[in-house]
C-alpha cells in the first residue's frame, strides 16, 4: 500500500524531506508539497540575495526533486484558511511541517516601533520580490542607516544598499524595486555588533565581498577590531579578523557611500519623536563570557534603523508550539501521532541551506518507523474542490517562470526578473486572483 505524505512548506527543508521520502526503500510513497505562496523554494527564492547567483542555483536541484514521479506541488494553499491541520491528518498518512523561520527577532529597546525602525527580514523580502512586501514598502530616502547585527543577513542588506542599481540590473530584482534602489539617497551605513570582531557570524567569503564594493568606502575602527591571541581561533575567524583589521588602515577612496563596520556596541534606545532620528549605543565588554555594558555611550544619527539579529518561527494553527524556543517540540522530528517537523521550525534558525538535508533525513527515518499506509480517510483534491479552492500546480509555476524570463528579455535584464505580487503571478498562469470576499471560511482544526 502507498504511503501518502503531506509536506507543508516548499523551501529547502520541505523539498529535502520530499527527496528523502522518494529515495527510501521501505515502500511506495506519494508526496504532496503544500505552499502558501504561488511559488516554490522558500528561502532560496525569497531569502538569498539576488547578486548571489551561485547560491540561488540550488533552485535547480530543488526543481529536480519537485519533478520526481510521486511528488506534487500545490501552491497558494494556506494552513488555517484553505486547509486545517485536521484536514491534512484526514487526507494523509503523515504530515511534515517545514515552514521555516519567517519573522525577525526584536531588539527589545525603547523606540523600536518608531517609523523608520524596520526588520531586515522585511527588507530582504522586499528586494527579493516577496509578495507579502510590496515595492512601495521601502523608498530608501534615508541618508544615514544603522543596521544592528553582524551576521550574513546584515552583510547582505548593507551590500545591497551600498551597491548601485546598475550593479544589480542583471539580477532578478523586480523592476519596481530596482527603480527605488536607483533613487536611493543612502550615503552612510553603520553595521553594528554588540560583541567583538572575533564573534561576528558572517562567513569570510561574504565579508570579503564588502571590501570589493565599487560604490562604497568600507572601514573599521582600529580599537574595535583589535583581538588578542588569534591562535586559539578557527581559521575562518582568523580570516575575518584579518580582513576587518585591514579595513582599519585602508584610506578612503571618496566613493559615493561609506560603510562603517562597528563592534562592542549594543543599542539601548532608538531615538526620535515621530520618526527615527538616531540610535543610542552603549560600549560593551565581555565578563565571564557574557556581554555587559561599560556605562560609556555613543549616539549615531540615523534616518533608518534596521534590526538583523536573527529569525524565528511562528506558531501554526493546530500544531504544538514552544514559545520559549520558538520551535515545534519534537523528538527526532516526531511531534505527535502522524505529525512531524523538519528544518528551522524543528531546530531553530541554525546552519546553512545544506544543513536541512541531514535534518530532513532524520525526520524521514522517524516518520517511516511510525507512519502506517492507509490511515488517511479522505482526499485533499475532493476537499479543495468542495471549498472552491484551486491550488497552483507545478505546471502553473513553470508558466510564472516563463513570464519572468519573458519580462527579463523585454527589459534586457539577465535571465529572469521577478513578477511583483500574487495577482501578477496568478495572471501569468491563467488564474484570476481570489478576492477577499471570495475566500473560503476558515476550516476548523
């Protein structure tokens, strides 16, 4: 008998889970990959910076998994509105949740909710063309910007802000976003970390890219990048420190923009009345491995503050959730009877894209030991038809891809230019966007 599995989420974790299921030898399997957006690939499409084409190429690998016999993509289906967790348990022998970490962590300081204080996750979604963040969300009329965080996401956002629009013209950035980047008034960017250079989370490759920027002078402060004994540090960290030190002695070349990479500073307040006007920061040091304030303060004037201090998952309707760890409680991927989890929703936002492959494999091993074929009592297609819900198929997705390639050709811009918004995507695959008044009633769980 065939094992029927639903995977909720079509990012790397979800698709690696589908791959592990199709490659197992325990018995035949049918896999439906459900996605709330009309497009697959999750973070690969909407989280990887557009100028990182080598990383984005992983979409080709994920595509081959979706084209595997027995795997079906069903887009435009939202858990809690189109289908419930209970619906999925009635239609499948097992359900695996792989929705990732979709929102930003907050700073928890006064002034964080002022206009001009924004999440890096929103900015990333904006320049990646995510339909939840329309082009008008950001105008980049701020001349001075502070980015809180020194991880790869922070490096991505400052690099995109520092580049010219022409440098991004060959990428898949939506045309409407590119126009706003071309009109950017940004002159000075501060990237701030509360620990030292040796504690920064970015990779050496990403860091070096900042030093190669053509449109921005990049500098550090000698006293902030001074590190004592380097011998105890990893090769990666030593490389980071060497690069950061070299920027402290590099003379400015009078480029249009300036990027300052700062360390040993933590935000204590975002200043302003009706809009962000600056950030008050406290100098820090380590005491017994913990960051503590020194009582020495500094204010950086800014028109925008962007927090980039990590991602976190959100609770799914009808699925257990631990608000302390911001993950779904599980044992080796098992949540409860016939419910499983993989990816960041399972372990938190750690690791790189490839980490999800071994993570998914563990969950699938647990699933195969637990799930029983033939448990499902209904079919999802029948349920959707009864509710008048029409999912976006893989063939529809290929039509969206073709429309994006056609748009790029017309604009003379690379291989693909992303369509903006769900309506444009649904139109590309011959669908009419469903009006809010036509949305189905939320099913009970």
